[in-house]
C-alpha cells in the first residue's frame, strides 16, 4: 500500500482493504457495544416499573445479552474456519469459478435481531410509547388518504404511472415527517438514502373489509403476499377492538421484504400498521416506520406512510389505490438489477397491487373448482394447494436473509451471467426430502417478458432449454386454469423417451416410456411473470387427483422469475434462474465441487438456450 492507504477513511471506505473475517469482527464488536448500551437503557427504563413483570423482563434481557455474546463468538470462529474459496475448473477452458461467502455486513451477529425484537416488544407495551405510536399512526393515515386521492401537482403523470413531486410533497406535509431525522445518516453511510414513491389503482370484485382483514391478519398477510414478504412478526397489539373489528386496529411489526432476485438485498424495518374506517364506503390501511422511536445507525430502509385506500363501488366492486413511499440505500444492489430496483419495479405500488389482484383471481378459481357438482373438484383443489406450496418454497429461495446464507459464485466464463449465488437447504426445509443445494443467477435478455414467459411455459418448447428434456417428448396431461391471463395455470407434464419401434409401426401397444413427471405453475401479472416446476412421483400425483392429501408430498422447485429491466421499457427483461438439486454430501460449510460444477453447467446452458430461443424467431418452434 502507498501513502494513501495510511490516510483515515470515512464511511464504507474503511472496509475496502479488509477481509470478510476482519469486517465481521470489526462490525460485530461495534454493534454489540451499541446493543449493550441500548439494553442498559432499557433495563433502567423498566426499572422504574413495579411488580413481577419488570423483574422477569430484566431477567430476559440479561439472558439475551449474555447468550448473544457467546453465540456471536462461536459464529466468528465458524466464519474464520469457513472462509476458504472453492475453484471450479470448467472443461476446455482455463477460466475458474470462485465461490466466496456472500454476506451482508449488517448480518454479522446471530442474536441482533432477536435482541432488537425483544427491546421493541417490551417498549411498545408502555403507555408512553403507545401514545407516541398512535399519534404517528394517525398522522400517517391522514397523509396516506391525501396522497391516494390527489393528482397534480403532487403526482406527475408519466409512462410508468405517476411520479411524486418531492418539492410539492415537502411543501404540503412539511419535512416529510417531524418524527424522522434529516437524512442521510452521515456518520454511517456516505451515500444518501434515495426516495422511492409510486401509486397504482385497480378494481376488485371483493368487499373492502376482506382486504383490510388480509392485511391486518399476520398469517394471511404473510401467506398471500409471500412473493414479497420474507417475514412478518407482530411484536405488539396496541388496540383493544373486539376480534374481527379492524376499525382503529393498531399493531407493531417487524417485517422483511424481498424482490424477485436473490441478488437484491432484503428491506427490513419496524413499523406500525394501522387500519381505520374513513367513512361508510372507504377504509384505509397504513404502514409507517418506527425508526424515530427505535433508532438504528445501520438503518438502510425507512418506510414512509404507505398502504392502501379501499373504496366501495357499485356492483360489488371496490377501488384499491396503493401508495408506496420509502427512503432506501440501494448502493449494494448489483449493477444488473440496479435500474430495476431504483425505478420502483422491484418494490413499487404496481408490484404490491398486482400481487393482490393475482391472489384474488387464484382464490376465485379455487372456489369455482370446489363446486360439488364437479367430480374432480377435490383432487384439483388439492393439486392447487400443492402448487401453492411449491410457489412459496420458490419465493423462499428467492429471498436473501440470515437464514438464506448465499455464497457468491464468480462465473468469469459464463456468457451474459454477471453473478451467481449458491446456498445450502437443510432437510425438510420447505418439504425438501433431504440436504440440497440451490443456485441462482440473474441475466438480461433482449426480449419482452411476455415472449420469454410464453416460451418457458409452453411444453412444446421445453426440450429447447431444459437439459433433462433434450431428445425427449414433453406432454401436458393435465391443466387447471387459475387466472384470467392466458397461460396462468397449473399443469402436469410428463417427460417421455420416444419409442422408435412404436413410431415406425404406429403401434399403440408399445407407448413412449415416462421418465419424469413434473408439476408446473405459470402465471403472469402486470408487474412480473413466473414459471416454476418440481419433479413429483407419478404415484403421488395420482393419489392427489383421487382426493388424497398433499401435505406430505415433497417438492423441490426450480424455475424462473421474469421482470422488466426498468430501463428499456418492454425491450429487455431480467430473468432469474433458480436450480435446485439433492446432495446428501452437502452441508452448510461444504459444497461438493462436482455438484457446484453440475449446477454451474445447467445454469449457463439454460441461459444460452433461453436467449437463443426468444431472440431468434426461427427457433421458437
């Protein structure tokens, strides 16, 4: 290092010359000092209370403080012992693929999240915090109602929808929110937090209170919006309404959101969620970050008043206006996904509302299939339930979190693949039948999302991109529509080896032999498209279609998410490829080289085949 290396560094530059283990040690010590200070303040605050409850709370805090330090020391030893790099030599090439630990420096402590959740859950139970949170929620609801109905000059129309006029916003609502400090936090990040704001409106044939219930019931919220919600936990309920009455309901939550590519970091925060009946025909549900009450110097995401206004219309329709408004640090988003995120396509109002509309369509089709007049209704309903589990497992693999510990795979010789990541899946996680590995990569393809979706979901073109189907015949033996858009369906596909003797003689007595049965779900919304599939035993499919339970059927999904790149309109798309295999030799600290190489080949060959299939019109078949 030259003389410049000895100069004092500010912000993120201080980590430039550190190894990953040094960064872990440095950040862990700094964060534990901060958390211990917070815990001491909390113990002092609770010490002013009386009774057994305060004593029990102090004991819990002491236990967590001690165990957190012990667990973290163990975690550092594990990180130090597992900091090796895998090199995978590709045949016929001198290039190497390196596998390195892919961790966020904010996830270095094993118990930070648990301690923080305890601190918040204990604090919101006090009267002082209840009053502050209620005041913040009421202010946020008023702001949301105004942002949902006003147009220009607050919102400017554009091709992608509407853009928030930040100057007009500050003029109307003050310095965004008096509860929030001025951004950015210069002591922690040199890059300012960027503002993202969007608004979207759709009509649904549903009663407003049903949407309110979906958003306020944590189990339903986490399930229905699982393609964006990695985790949602209620830390405290501050309202006293009767069960099922959501007028004035207020709760404090810890949430994590994920995008449709694991390369995009999760967004997480503590927020207050508040629902209120605004008049006889309208409801509002609003989220607002609690950063002002529970400050964190490592905050990278703050949720401004966001949510939806739901208005009842005639003929059983309701108008849903969704507003998304936040401030976020996108500096760690990789270049391939940068504009997709900053343009609002990843976490914007259109994405949230299109998911809500999609799930409403799905549930409507399930209700129709449950018509007792249909003899196959039970079997088809159970098959849709299995497909739903497959999709939720797929979305779990898409998320980047403390439990999903990805490792970076540098594919220097892979055409059009900028970065790939791999992670270990423990046995029984998401019905996985054994230890498994998941590899993911996001690529840019010069074709529209609709063209790519049609190519991937069509069984007639599957053998062009699926390595396991090359030279085979793929037949769709069952199809269940579950949406209004053509191609939104759950299918059963059979991959068969063509029997040449039967083809020559045209004899039905010697049919093609089935080598694999696949469960596939494909669907497209106004914001994104998915094609997901998993191998399933033919006997299990027959059992389900005959009315059997699908709860114990293992599913290991692979597939694709297809999204606009956010920069070129409909001319270029981002495709995330996720491939999963069973590997009994794999462990969290050991990825067998032969498995990594096999998955690497599948990812690269699949990417090339898809690009050739959708870019070359003569290869569409």
